[in-house]
C-alpha cells in the first residue's frame, strides 16, 4: 500500500516546498520594505500586517497540493497537464513579483494592474485544473478569494495614498 501512495506523497511534498519556497523568497526580497504597510493609509477591513504570513502559508500549501494533483495526471493527459502547469507557473511568477512591485517599488497603481492580471491568471489556471481534477481546482478557490480581497486593499491603498 505504501509503495503505491509514496509517489503521491512525494509529489505533494515537493510541490508544497516549491510553492512555499517561492513565497518565502518573495517575502525575503521585500523584508526591508514591509514597514510601509504600517505607514500608509489603509481602507476599512485592512488586516494587521501579522495576518498576511498567517494567511499565505496555508494558501501556498493548498496551491502545492493542487499542483501536485495535476502533475499526477501526467501519464493520462500529458499535453493538458503541461498546459495547466504552465498556467500555474505563470500565475506563481505574477504572485511572486506583485509583492516586489507593491512593497519595493511602491507603485500602487501598477501593483493593482498587476494584481488584476494575476487574478485573471488564477482564474485561467483554475479552469485548466478543473478539466483534469476538480478537487485540484477547488483547492485554488481560497487563493482566488484572497487575491480578490488583496485587489480591494491594493486599489483602495492606491486611492488613499
């Protein structure tokens, strides 16, 4: 039984590590500039800064599990998996760079536009995932909702600052 489940768990573990690693690298790159969140005017519903890593960690874990589930479909649907994983990598790169644009460059309007593109990329990825594994697509819904909320925060921060 373990021999059959081992590739599944290894795939999930590696996918989670990659996703958390990319999120961690992004956090590392903005570490000297996250203080600006405490200095800028924020809209109603703005969470405290400490909440962001608390929310992002499980989101990255769900993203990793979801992408692993898609990768495990490779034998049956190699072209579709490749296409879906391209969408996953594209949105992950957009996600990675958003924090750099927002915190390091402090270009709030550009960051919002970038976030809209990210949101569309997530939606496209969810659609592609849904054709291969419904559960993998559903695992991305919290991420889409959080990025939607981040869009509200980003746009309002742009307006207020």
